[in-house]
C-alpha cells in the first residue's frame, strides 16, 4: 500500500463477491418452501409443518424446538437430497438464533451441518460462508501467562530469537518517532530507481533498525507479466544491488497483496515473477530476507496459497492486516452481516481472527510472521471510529503475539489518506492506545539489539513459575463487551473488561499443594465460558498449571 487510498481501492475489488454473499441468505431461505418431498419418510409432515409454521411466525424459540425434533426424525436416515435438504435448511435457519443467544457451540454445530449438507447439495458458496463463519464466531477463550521462556524460533534471516519488532511506515512527519522503534518500512515501486530513496533510508542504517522494503508492483497483474517477460530485469538487478549496500538487516516484500489486486494475476504467474526476483536476490544481496506477503483476506472463495512460491525462497510470511469499522470510508454505514463476517469488518474486525489464515499458511511452512502493514482507520467527523480504532490497536499490540507467538514483527501504516486516516499523530485517542499497548507488552522490541527474555504461553503449558504471575486472556465475542473474572479456590482475584484482561496472580500467598484457578468469560448476550485450572505449588514455591 503506497498510499492510504489503495486499501479502499483494494477492498473495492471484492464488491462483486460481497454482493454474492449478500444474496445468499435470500436464495437459500427460499429452499425451505420448495424442498422436494417425494422420498421423505412416512410421518414426516407434522414435524416439517411445525417447523415451517414457527419459521413463518419468526418464533425463534419454537424454531429451535421444532427444528430439533425434525432433525431427530431424520437423524438415522441414509443421506440423499431430501434428507440433506432438511438438515441443511433447519440448521441454516437456526444457527443465527444460537449466535444471538451466545451459544456458539450450538451455532458452530449448526454451521457444520450447513457445510456438510451444503456440500452434498452443491451449494458451494454456502459451504464457503459456513466454514468462514465457524472461524469468525468462535470466542476462542484461552488464558495465557507471561513466562521466562522463549517464543518459537524458525531460524529465518533477521528473525529475532525472542520478542516482536515493532515500527511503522516511514513518512517525513513521523521520522522522529520512527527513529525510536525497531523496524521502519519504505515503499519502492517496480521500475523506480531504488537508490533515489537512499537519503531517507540512510539515517536508519547502522544496525539500530531493521529496514523493511515494500517492493510494489504498480500495474499489479500487468507488472507480473512484464517481469516474467524480462522487461524489468535491468531494474531488478539495480534495485537488488542497491539493497546489498544497505548497512542494516533488510526485509524485502516482493509484490505484496497479490490476492486482492484489481488487475489480477494467476498463482503460477505470480510465483514465476516472485521466483525470478528471489533467485537473483539470493545471489546479489544475501543480506536481504525475502518476504511473501498477502492481504489478510482474499475475495470470496479465494485463497492465499496458490500464490505461495517455493518455500526455500521465502524467509518470512507477511500480511497486510487492516481492521476497520465500515466497509467503505466513503460510506460509513453498517453493511450486510455475512459480508462483514467474511471480510473481517465492523463487529468482526478482530486482528487476531483476521490473522488466522496467514497464521495457518506460516505454520504449514514453518515461517515467522510479519505484519507488513496494518492498522485500524478513523474518519474525520466520526468520533466512534477513533474509539473503535483505538480498541483494535490495543488488541493488536497486546494480543497478536500472545495468541500467535510466531508474529516477530508488526509495522503500523502510519499515514493519512483521502479515506481512512491511519496516522497516529493526527488522533490523540489512537495515539494513546498505541503508546499504552506498547508499554504494557514486555515482549515488544524497540530495537533489534534489544534482548527479550519473556514470552506468553497458554497457561496449561506453564511450569516452574513463581511469585507474581502475569495472567492474560483472549476471548472475542462478536459485537459484545467481554468481562473476565479470575478466582482461586473460590476467592475473587480480579475482574477485567478490556483487552488483554490482565491479572496479577501472587502465588506467594498460596500454600503448598493443589489449588483451583477459575477464569470466567462472560458477555451480555448470554455467552459464558469457565476455564478451570489445577494450580500446583511445590514445596520450593514454584507453581505449575494444568487445565482441568
């Protein structure tokens, strides 16, 4: 993203896919009244009629009751189109009711049936929607502890063994702030003379910063074709030769966000262009780590992996990670729920969940993760967007590398634009959230030479802790404010209503032996989950935790 407007332009490429999802609910709901009935078992009609009547009356309690009875009547029948249609339609109608009740376990069970039976019936869009919705609605409640142990380390070039580098996209306005951070990002367009940026980059050389170069393809798919034809070979060599002279660790993002380009390319074509550059980089500038970086979400039904090249040519897996309140900055209104769910917008704009597809890809190939650009934008005249952005910034910098410790670098898109404004200095609320989050997370690195000795681990994996143990939780309930309460042996320890739900557990006050730690996550819509842990304190004062 060279300028802020490009993100809105990039999202605009998904408009057609959004319309498909928006029409999905209507087209599928019509199936209920047109299901073929010829092969249904004897006695089915009272069950089906009762459910249809409840659905027509929008009596949600009766829809659940009659729907369950209808499903039970069909549960032991061999799968055919009639059986699949019944199972599909009941679950499609009822999963939103379970969600509204905060019963995400039942909602996910219903969505799994939508996916299974939808696949049998050939409803491919519905299957895609259901699978993504299961990913997005799960609260994923988990408790973590800050430990004196190391995070995962993959041995990638310029990867910190522990901790997460943080920084921002450079502008003249934020130069002084960027000097105090560990990683700084510069955009270079394919075809430009990279050496022209030397006067901006040189002040960050010397080893006190990691320099990230986002090498953009200005014509997107057409640039890929030109690279593959050899048209840019001279420019590629010149740029790589310049990068070889930089006296600093360098990360090079090659053609980022290819999965949402307006001028699209194929996976094979992109891989060929990436490989053409990467193989030369390995020879010309061995000081440079290579970054394969997508957008955090693809168009409907799309995937990141078709663009992934040979793993030997990838040092880091990156992503652009944006978490905004509204689909379009030019039209700040709530959109269709399925659209916002699929693309991680509005109530679904959770940075941890929006990273999940990238995290899956990085895990598959054992690569560290870098957020190559990202943030949460705010709009002039809309104070609620600043509060929304501040909350997402806070979560990103306190929770991303807690839930995904393989996140080893985060770059904030610190720029203004004609749409969303991502600049920190232009909004005190967002700036304060950023500074506060950085201060509260001891695993973030303000310099690549900084030594980080701590990392977050799931509490069930923690042994040998002692004294005051810092506990934190992750729990995202769509559109809800979560309250997390901690207690030991029935005695209240703390309650938090804001991310990262911090609790300081003083284990020195506990006697040797076994204790029960209870962590309860509640939301106003009725969601409640209790996580129980056996806390064992040894005679020497060390403690370990085991999930009960």
